C-alpha cells in the first residue's frame, strides 16, 4: 500500500501537476510504510496506524470516485476499503488476542 500510494501521488502530479496529489500520495504512503515497519518489528499500534491510513485514503478518494467515476479514484477508494477491513480485523486481534 505504501508503494501504491506514493506512486499514485507521483503519477497524479506528473499527469496534472497536482501538488495536493503528490503530497497526499507520498504522505499516506509514508504512514503505510511506518505502520508496516512497526508491524514487522512487532511494535504496538502498527495495525492501528495502517487502519488510520486506510480510512484517510478512503475518505479522501471516496467522494472523488463518486463524483468523477474515474478509474484511479475508484481503485484507490476500493483499496482503502479492502485494506481498512483487513487492518481493522488485525487491530482487533492485536487488542483482544483473538
């Protein structure tokens, strides 16, 4: 997810000179990267952080996907939903030991 978001932001910038796309893509990608690092090291709150990044991605791209019906916002909001569901489950398992 980190790479997908960072590359997506770079492509958004390259296609439309959209600085917000670049900043958001690289920023969310960095949060995913840091969360992945915490998960890999078995540190606390890695899944929670990844869930927050997934939620941010969904809430940023969801309205744009509904408004424009463009393939990239639809794909990114779908990825945000899927990764949010996954990280929500993992965060629950971490917290409650299920």
